[in-house]
C-alpha cells in the first residue's frame, strides 16, 4: 500500500509528456517520391546535414539532362537499396539542387575507389543495405552496410558531423573520402579540391564547386579516432600539368593533394566490432575555421553524448509547440512537419562569428548570427511567419543575414534564393521584402528600418532582373519582354505592397503611396472578358490563344491561370470584386478544387506531380498555398475549413511518401503546422492570420517572451471539421481573422468544432 | 670673373653623382635569348611586376609541350614586334614559369576579344609596335601601340600597377581585361575567376590557377580614372551549367562574372590625346585586401608622382653600392645586374600584414615582412650572401618568411622553391638551410636558432623527397633509386655542412658531428679510377658506361661530371686532395675552361645554351658558379683572376642579350655584382669570401649600420686583371680570403692591379 502510494506520487510528478517529442518525428517522411527531404542527421538549423547518398548518376549525360537528377535533389530515395556513402551538406525539400559535399564511406576488402553502379554489387565502393537496418531520428541515422558488415551511425553537432563505424575483423578496412561526389553532379562541377594530411589522424582541406551556387567553397577538418596505417589518393581528371610534383609518388602517403577530381582513402586494421569514429567539421571560411569548429563543438570522442545533446536540442525546439492530436499518426505528421521547418536556413558562420560574404571576403557577424539557404519564393509564405511566432529571435538573425547579403551584393539587392555565399536567382519576385515587412509588422526585428526600406526599394528596382525594367515602364511585365509575366506581375505587386508597409512604419508617405500604387499592378493583367489573369503584351492587349489550364507558355511559372492566377493576397476583397463578386469567386474556387487537370498540362513540369494535386489545386507547389483560405472572404468560411482539413488528410502523412511535393525548405511543412493549429498567414507583412480548421485537439505554444499561447478545441473529431465558434482570449471572433497582437503575448484560442457548417 | 667663380662654387657643391644611378639600368638586359628577364615596371622587391606580354602561344598544343614556351618564361622576347597586353605578375629570369596574371590591353575600333595571332595584324586585340617607341627604366615602361594609336605607360608602387593610356579620339575605345592569359598557359591552367563591377570605375575579383604553383590565388582591385560607358564579358569555356543566371544577359553590363575562362572589356569615348589611367592593385588574401592596398599606396591619380617615387626607391637601393668603372658600359652592366638582384623575392603580404599561408589560411606576419618567390637552388649561392651585405634587414625578413613556410608546411619542411603560397619542389637540395646558416654566420638574423635547427633537421630528413631515404640509408643517393643522384648527393652533403654550422652555433656538438659526417657523403660518389664524381648504384659500384661530358643520364641534372662534379664547397682542400692534389686539380680546371663541349651533349637541355658556355664551363647555369674561384686553392689564384674577368667580359653586357642564361631570380646577376667588386661567397654559411679580380675601379658600399665599405683599386685597367696585392683595412691579405668580419662594420679594401701575375 505504501509502496503503491510512492509510485503514484512519482507518477504525479512526472511530466505529462512522458514520451519524447523527438520520438514522433519520422525523418523518412518526404523521402519517397518528390518530397526531397533527407533522412540523415542534423542539429536544428545546423550547418552540417549528414545523410546517405543513394545515387551517383550525373546530372547530365553527354550534355543531356538526366531526369533522374530531379528525384535526387536531397541525394536519397526511400526505395533504394544501395548506399554510396554519407555526405555532409544537403538541402531539405528543394526543387533544384547542389551540395552533397564530402562523401565518406567505410568499406572492407580490396580497396575500390570507383563508386560502382546500382544493381551491380561489388562494382564499386557502394554497399547494399536492408531497409530494416535503417533507423533515423532527429540528430541520428543508422544503417548496416551489408557488403562490408559495417554498422554506420551518424550524429552531428551544428558544425561537426560525427560518424561511428563498427567494423568486422579485417586487415583491409578503409574509410573513403570521395571529393568528386556531388548532388546535381556533372563533369565540370568540381572546380578545385585541396587536402592536407596533417598527421595520421587529422585531415583538412576544402572543395570549390560551381553549379547552382556558382562560386562555392566549403572547408573541412576531419579527425579519426584511430591512426590510419596508410592513406592515399587518386586523381581522376585528365592531368595536364604535374610540375615538379612528378618526383613524388603522390598516390600513397603523400600528405598534400590538390586537383579537380580526387578520391582519397585511409586504411586500417580492425578487430571484430571495433569502432572507428570520424569527426568531420565544416567551415565556410578556412580549414583553420573548421578545426576551430571541431575543437569547440566536439572536443571528445563520446558519440553517444553528442547524439543525446543533439536529441535534446531537437526536443527543446519541438517542445515549443506541444500538441494533443486525434491520433498518434497526426502527432507524428505534426512533429515531423515541425522538424522539417528547422532544416534550413542553416547556420553559416564559424564558432568565432567569421563567415564568407557574397563577395567572397571573410566577414564577422556583429550583433547577429549569420545564416544561409534562403529559398524565399517558397519560405516567405508561411515558414518565416511561423518563425515569427516560435523562433522570433532566430528570424531576426535571418533578417540580419538577408541585410548582410544586401550589404555585400554587387547588385545592391536583397537575396532572391541564396545559399553558401551565392545568389542563385532561383524563381521570381523579391520576397525578402516580405520577410522583412513581416518581421517589422510583428515587432520581431531590430534592424535599421531606413536601411531596410532602402534595401527593399533597391531590390524592387533592379532593372536587369526578370523584367523589372518593363514592369516599371508598363506597370506590368509584358509577356513578349519577359516570360512568366503574369506570375511576375502578381508577385511583384504583392512584394510592392510589403514595401509599402515598411515605408508606412517609417511614416514615409510618398514611398508608401508609390508602392501601394505599384501593388495594384495585378489589375493590369486581369482580363475581364475571360475572368482570368492573362499574359499581356507590350504592343497590344492580351496574348491570344489562352488556355487557363495550361502550365506552359501562358504567363505562369509552375502553375496555370487557375491555381496561380489568384495571387493577390494584399487585396483579396478587391480581387474578388474585380473577378465578379463573392459568389462568382466562391464558385471559381470550387471549380479549382473539383475540375480535374489533364495529364498533358502537367507533363514536363517537375514541380507539379499528380501526388500534390486536388482537382486543379496544386498543393505540391507554393503559388496556391493561400487558395483554400480565400473562401473566408466569400462568406463561405466553412469551405476553407473543409478544404484545409481535407488537404491535411490527403496531402500529408507520417509515412515516407507523406509529402505531396517538394517540402521546399520547409514551406510545405510550415503550411501544415499553421493549418493544423487552425490559422494561416495569407498575407505575410500584415498582422492578420486567416482562421481555418485546426487538426490538433490542443496546442500549447511557448513564446520566447515566456508567455504561452494555448489553443484548445471543443468537440474536435475527424468529422467535426467545421468551426462553429472561435473565442480569442475570451472574445468571440466572427470575421475569421486572428490578429498577431492577440497571440504575441500569449493567449487563449478556443475552437468549438462541429460536423455541420 | 665673379660669374665664373659662382658657377664653380655651385659645381663644387653639386653631388659628385650628378647622373642618377637608375639611368645606368637597362631593364632590357636579358630579354633577348634566354635571360628570361622582363622589361616592365616594378618597385624593388615589389608584389606587382607590370610588364608586356609578347606571346600567347600555349604551353602545350594537343598535349605536346611547345618548345617556344621556355623562351617566354617572363612573357617577353626583345625581338618581338607584337604586344598582347600588360600583365601584373612575372618572374625575373626563371627557367620554368607561371604567373602572367591579369592582362590589361587598351584598344580602339571594333571590339575584338580574341588575342589574335602573331604575324596577323588585326586578327585580335594585340598590337604591333615599333622598338623605337619602347622605353624602360626602373619602375617605368612605355610603348606606343601602333594598331590603335595608343601610348601606353606603366609604373607601379609595391602592390599597385599604374597604367596611363593616351588614346586617340574615338567613340570605340576599350580597355580589355583578359583573365585567360597566362604564362605557361594551357587549357586547364585557369581554375576559376570571379569578378565584380562595383561601380562604373571600380572592378574587383580574383583568379585561381594551377600549374607550377598548384593552388594559386591572386586577388585584384582595379580603378579607372574615368567611368566606363559600357562593359561586358565573354565566357570561353564549354559552359556546362548556367543555373538561373540564364535569366540575365550576362554578357553586357551585368556586374558579376565568374567562370573558368573569361575575358572582360570596358568601353569609353575618348578625345584626342585623352588619358585614361588604371590603378590595378594585387592582394593574395582577398579583394578587400586589394582595395586596401590600392587606397594605401596610390590614393590619387598622379601617375608622374608614383613614377618619381618608385624611381627614387630604386635610386636608394642602387646607391647602396656606388661604383666607378673603367667605362660607362661596365657601369650599366653593373647597375643592371644590381637592379636584377631586387626583382625577387617579392613582397607577399597586404599593407596590413595579412598574407596567404601554404595551407591556404590567411595569416598575419608578426615581427617580420612576408615575402614569396624563393628560387633557392639558384639564389642561396650568391644572391642571399649579397643581401647579407647590402640588404641584411630584408634578408632577415626572407629568413623569417622561410621559417613561416616551415611552420605552415604539411611536410614540416623549409622551402625548396616556393612561390605564391605553394611549394613547387623545383630542382634539388634543401638549400633553405644554406640561406639560414649564412644569415646566422653573418649575424644578420634574429630567428630562434633552436627552431631553425629543428626546421633544418626536418628538411634534411624528409624521406619521400628526392632520394633522401636512400641517401640516409646508403650514405649517397643511388642512381638506380633516384636519378640525378650525384648532383643530389653533392648538394645534400653541402647542405648538411650548413646544418652543422647552425648546430655549432647552438653548441649542439652531437648534431654538428652528425651533419659534418653527412657532409662527407660526396666522397662516396667519387671514383678514384676515373677521377670523376660518378653515379653509384645501390647494389653494385659505379654505373658503367660513363661519359663525363654527357649532361643526360650520368647522375647529374643540368650539368655533367666536369662542370657539376666539383661541387664540394664545404671542403675544397679535401676534394683537391681526393682528386689528386693541387697541380692535377688546377689542370683539371684548365681542361674545363678549354675543352669544347660538343653540341650533342647540350641538346635537349633548356637550361644550358651555347651562349653561356666557355669550353666546358657553363656560366649560364648555377652548379659551376664557384668553379672559377677554385684556383685560389691550387696556388694559381691568378687563374681565378683571369677567368673571372674573362667571364665578366664574355658573359655579361649592358645590351638586351647581356645575360648568357636565365638570370635565375637574380643569382646570375649577383655573381656579377660580387665578382665585379672583387670577391665571391664560394661557401655560403661560412664567413669567408674568395678574392677574385675586381672589374670596378672603386666601390663605396653603404651598410645598414651606417658604415661604409670602400673598395679601391690601383692600376685598374682592362688588361690589368691580376691582383698583385690586397690590403684589407690596411693589412695585406695573402691567402685570397676576405672575412665577413673585416667588412661588416665598414672597411677598406685596396686592390693593386697588374697585367702580370
């Protein structure tokens, strides 16, 4: 009796959340089909993203694009059975790619430096593996390499990858460092590699590549837990010049290699079950920077300690939103989505604050932490708004990093899509201004507003960028001057609205008015005769032969007039009016969700696949992510509620195919996190959210100011998708609008759910 | 009468040296045939060496070495009539090559970015020019470009090249920046180039190349005196990846270019005789470093000011030795030689002391100034010993730079032949130890002696370097293990003696003895049966079929048993004894100077040409430079006197063909400077000089400690080549040995000359 009481007392004091939130994360979500996530190990927003590569096909074969490339944007596909090794940099969920730096692979037996071909076991250093040996959790990945009998375990700190390989007994154990392996690889991608073997346990070096990041440099420092007995390298390029190095046998035990195409190896004798550990630090400044990062972050050899610490970091980040759900799968889907919102932007500075600037000069972050990987066409929509709730301090660092980019930009422009000290110019718009306006509106940034406005203005007037000169001249982008002209016009108009908000904050009335005027440009590409946004020409009116279903050559990019043509978040009422009023508009929305798009329209469009389509609504890509919420303006908010619940069910799951398209650096996941909580930022840069239909039963959001935002539901169920009543801090909300000020200092949202609208 | 008196008074007070010493320098000396010097502008030991390129032939055509390449080690040949442009980095007098970075060329008319072919005017941007328009003096170069009617003038500060182009009236004036142009160029030499047009007068960027320096990076900042109206670039590589840059027209007015093969242009309107100036700063750390160098060194646009300042710097350096000569030509030859001793090592740090280390990390020189370009197999012989007299402070910087190289070397080795943060491993030996031992012996360095000894010991035990493992095992380098084995054995033995001197200074008796023992290794490759040094095998005795005249496959490199086989400076008496005594040895020396070497022996040997040969004595290359002085040990010092005077007359002049072989970074010129003053450092690392026969009438050497070394002659004349009597500080010297202590604090040397010995 006494005993029982004691136990119960303990129970009482145990945290309610007995199961760790990390246990609900399935890193394999999105690794099947086109999610383009990776299952490997990383710390939240970490520089090192250490993950297996299951493909080595080149991006181009004989000058022709290899369509397989797109599937391997993150280096991995769930159904593969071959692993080539583990490399240290990856994108999460992108639709174009790069990275895959520093592939490490342990092997046994006769040394083979060729990667080998899939389906041809022993043809190279790759290995077969069985799916049941593969495990992944936040900050940890494990697999058994069948061909060599090696167990591979990976963890990381922010800047250091940590490998633990358990070898069989062998006099021929190897660890290969393949410096030729790349994601989106092609002959010519490697620019230069430089390696020094500092002692029999330490190797440093760097690699320069070109590609999506045109001038990319990554430095490393690699430490082995055990001295290698022998090492060497092979150069694979057509060697044109060897100079006086020819006097050496550089292939074996010569401590300095450099060249365009190099693979290196390190040999060991191993006992049965002997573990060899490798710490692999990255830096973007120098090999000394990498060594410093290595010593600062992992000065010991305790793999399990790092694994536990990184797991605790994830637990901390995930616990910023504690949810109760209708079932365990929903919880898994939710925490996996939340996990995927923290894979990028990545930390992009050394432990001492040094980082590589856009101009390739080494700088020091002052008063902020520098980050890279800004997939802004995607992430301004919901990911940065999410950060403004659960990661405002870090989002301020992101904004500062974007301002630093502007300072360093020769174009004097904010980032479009930037990674690794490069602007890759991907997609359209100048959406940095949205991220900045959103942070300003929500009071999460301390940047200089005048400078921010100047940066935004410059970015919006970069004449040679994507039809802007003509946009300024004609008030819209003419299709004959610059393709994807409607998408551009719509996005520029929205971005201009965001700039107006920055000007407004500063009381700069004339700039505000100028940009508010620019924000109406969407009207110029609207054809009242068809009821669609349509491509307009510079010398005439609308382009003839218009097909609103077509995603090619109709003025849109990765979308059509249906699913891209409603992008006027800055003035939804005006758009609805322009398009014939609420009723007509609501019907138009219905049509989007119910009219099936024919295959021919989505062929040759990597970013739109059948998986992510509902009718003609494309959830697998970003331009329509706000569409389900537009019913809120038509008086049919119940349809928003119905649709978002349906999308959450159809387009997300906790399985490997749980993403219906590229996660796009976390935007797809951020959509889910917001929608599951019951609201969504249709207009970033404003202080309003549109209320949808929560999927969670309850959520407790810990804010950085120490306050809590509690979301509760009544009568929540699978069927009860309709929101009968919304109470925000005790007051009923009727317009389906939630204000940031109502949640920023904590609060209560109560959703009363029903199966009827 | 009064008037006359006044004029005379003025005369009296005028400095004796009315004519500037710079006026005696002819930078064209050595630019014809194989001197490999360049005529362009540079400051003493300057980082920027701005000089015309008269050839653009690739180093290899279809994988085959182009023999023309060797002629253009410095980018220029005197007889050429075509200039391709002016580039900013050059070697002076080397026998292999690299550099030629950042070629700038002004043109008019239709833009042509192709270099064009020699002999085909207007086939490219190159221009014809007439020799009579070409002028060169220390720190200045001028030429008229006939094809465009442009006068080009060049000057430099240490780190900044300064161009002044006087254009004709034209609406199509251009300045081309060719980033593909290289010395020793070949497809693949360019690794990467990166350029930013910061504003309409400022361009920054960098280039990475491979080649002799395997991993070389040079950064630049370029400023135009006038805004360009237009600019652009063309990429010449097979472009494999363009990413999202394809949305731009990057060819014109797009401010960021990067790629492997790029040529850029800047367009201007010019009035008749309008001058456009270009300041072009270099850095080895970053573009910001280059900008800093530019602003610090040339903050204005006054070309003539910089020209005058650099001329004054040269005047100051040249005036360290004021000579009177038998005729004006001798004075020109002397000051040109002295000029050529100050083309390298070059300053290799930014104005703030930052420089690129061997490991590619950026460092800061602390307590010294960092230099690069150490052609040590050449320069340890006479150039560094010369610095120990007239540039001891700078030589101390050189020694510190070599120690910094050691600190950064992954091999933990002192430099062999280093340039631009790279070890190129050229030639044989580990002669840094000689330079260090010489500086220690002469008290000109403040380096840590213990560290210096450790560095020297490591360098001499680098097993994988050039047969050292076998040298240590066998006591000589066996020819079957490592070719050029006799040369290596002889040089290692000498270097080991130098290391013994460092140990001796430290009182480290056991190391001294060990290295003294190693220094006797030369004995093991001497064949008493033939009287020659000969290649020995590891498993047997001497290699059979030996031809002492042959320069190929006989155990020597760039020499034969006659002219390379007497390299035992550390123990000449022992060598003479070993070779049969003074009389026999003296005859052997005579034979060297009088037996004609057949053509077949010097074919296929770039570094030995007919120009530099007297009998079988090769003055055009280094291994025999001490040979004329060896008569001093045979009792026939008069022959030394006769030979050195003869060599000075035959092998040097003040004309463009005034060097009989590669100047070898100044060693050939240093031989002349020493010999013309009457003495020579046969054994660097010792405190003794061998006395020869001065060519000058008198010399006043200003020492850095404020003292003067005065050299005077009596009865000096063309015929009076014999030294009848030598008085050093009033005391007669009979053994033909001058001690460093007798001159280091100033002194008097009087040579009494005669036409009889």
